[in-house]
C-alpha cells in the first residue's frame, strides 16, 4: 500500500504547480485506528506463543479482553473474535480449536 502511495505522490509532485504544496505518500494511506492497533497487538501476543495448554490460552484470552476493556473497548470480545475467527469457547471456557488468526 505504501509503495503505491509513494508512486502516486511522486507523480503528483512531479506535475504540480510550484505554488501547490507537495504531497506526501501518507496523504494516501488511511490512518490506523485504535481498533486496528488493538487487533495487531492481540495477534502479536498470541503469535509469540510456543506451546500452551487450552487452559493457558483461555487465560491469555481473558487477560487480553480485560485489558481491552480497561482501555475503553466495550466490544473487546468482538475485537478478539475478529482476530481469531476460528476460536471457539466451550462451556468450560476452553478453546476447542487452534489459535490461528483469520
């Protein structure tokens, strides 16, 4: 995405009038939202895990969701589910599928 934005900014800047302000590649890139950063952090955290029991994974999930709620994300569980679409919570709270992000 940034490569295409760099090309676009270069073309515009080469053809702009001297009185026009220069364009930055970042003018074309959408800013990352707090929700996007939260999702990246969740994926990073679980991506660094070597092996863990289902109980440990569930504890990590609960801590991640609690942390998001403390940061003001009322929909913390939904955010987590967007990152790990295949994560299924059983009646005892354990994850019954692999912890792969979707």
